[in-house]
């Protein structure tokens, strides 16, 4: 049976970043990914999160993975809140110590990580589906199926589940508590070939429901509508979508219709697995936690997890110190719950509620936010990741 030091299941941002960081310090890793490389890099279904916190940007640069991001990504120094028929800008540098965010699609970041990891001698086996992990507490063995249909095994010293929000490995942690929340609405999302509604993201709160106007590039708009969880895509033809987007923007900016490249429905849910480890098996990224997309935290949390686990494995391999491995869950849950809280706050603040009392409270809070420098600072600090990825960016720089 083949042996590697760290086996990683999933070639998403969390698994790829961890593999790359470990490879740089001489730890042998193997990444097993069920999908093809072409699917990960080019499928329109992979065009997901695009907001990188200040800390995430710094982590990618420190890891040697951010050159194209810095060259082609879009720096945003604020976002807009649209409510009561007006635009209110949240200025990040003023409110969050000079920090900003970057818009750079997750699929581009994954493409960069795959290319650079392979160019530098790392190993990723695409179209290799992991079927299970034997003896995760002591000597993890990854059992996987090859593209030819053979079942094979690889012996590892540590195994990492980074296989996404529908993780098949989550159940390997005995006695794990899975904290869940389901929100009473969904997002209808579109990707369109058109100029975005503004140069920065617009979070629009309207009596008809929430809408988000974002982008993946100067010519690709990524827009979302709050809809009921029972809605069907076939009930939303293109003309209806563009009409509803214009209504919810309420005339404060211009919506430019364009050809749709993708249309999707996303239920709004949250999930946290506790603990995130068992013996020599660890969960990171969406396998360990899911957030509603309102706060733009998903990929950023995955990056923070990867750096936290890298710090622990680095101490184990280079310094023979297992302390950080034992405290990985405790350390990771600090940024996980902070991101969950901010995502919950943004979601309940911006989405309309059917209950009149809850809706009155929401509007009062939203208007207070527009008038309070303290609340705006809270929003800005959390949006740029000052206390989540920002903390891990400083840790990674210190280790380097």
C-alpha cells in the first residue's frame, strides 16, 4: 500500500491551500478529488463566491498563490447599502484601518492553486472518488475508486476531509454535534454577460425582498434575488428576473440586462460541526461548516481553516510539537463562529420577514446602521475579515 504523510480529500480552496503550504515545507501530501480538473476549472456551476477578505488576499500572497489575483482581481474599498430609496456607502479603509476586499472568483483562485501546486511538484489525483477512511483515529487509510473503477488504498499519517458542504466524511467523527439553522428563504442567482450595476457591490433591502448586485469581472454580473424556498427555476424566465432586479434596486442604480450564462436556486442554511477532528482525521472548509452567502464568508472561512491546520501540522513535523493539533478545533471555531454570527446578522438584517413585528425591528436596525459610525465600523471590520482571516494572515507571515 502506498504511504503519504497527509492525505487530503477534495480539491477546493481549503484542501488545495493546505496541500500547497505543506508541500512548501517538505511534507508529502496527496489530494484526491472526485471531479475532473476541467470541471473544477471551467464549469459554470463552479462560478461561486468572489469576495476575498483582506486577510484572504494576504494569505494567498504570502503562500505564493496570489500573483494573478493581485493583477486581475478587482479591489473594492467599500460596499453600498440600498434602502429607503437611497444608496449608503460603507467605506472600508476609513472604518477598518485601511483594509479593503478583493473580488476574484473562487474558480479562478482554484485554477491558480491547481496550476501552481502541480508546477511545483505537488500531486492531485482527479476523478478519484474517496469511498471512506479506515482507522481515522490512529492510522488513517483512504479508500478510493480510480477512474477505471478499481478500489485502492493509501496509508496516511493524517487525513483531512475537505470535500465540501455535502461531505461524505463528516460522519467519521463519533459523537460530533452538528449545529444547523435553516432560513425561510432562498436566493435566485444569475450570472450574466453585462456590466454590473455599480463598481462595488450593492446590498439592496426592498419591501419586495432583498437583492444583491455583484460581479465577477467588469463584464460579468452576478446578481441575486430573495425568493421563497418553494420557488422553481422554471417560474423565473429571464424577463421576469430582470424586471424584479430593477424593481428592487428602486432606481438608485441602473440594471443592464444581458445574456444569462447560469441560473440557480440556493437554499439559505447554516451548519457547524463540533469537534472538527477525531484522532488523526480533520475536517476543514465547507465539510466542517456552511454559512448563508450574505456575508461572503464561505471561501474565506475555508482559507482560515487551512492556515490553522497548517500551523498545527507544521509544528508537529518541524518542531515535534503536537500541541496545536490537539487544540485545532478550539482555534478554528473562534473564526468559524465569528463568521457564522456576521453572516446571520447580515442575513436577518437585509432579508424581509413575513412577521410584521420582526420586519419593524429589522427596518429600525437598518436605519440605525445608516446613522451610526459604530455599527458601520462593526460591519466593515467583519466584512474585511479583520478578526478572522486577518488573524491567520499575521500567523502565516510570522511562520514564513
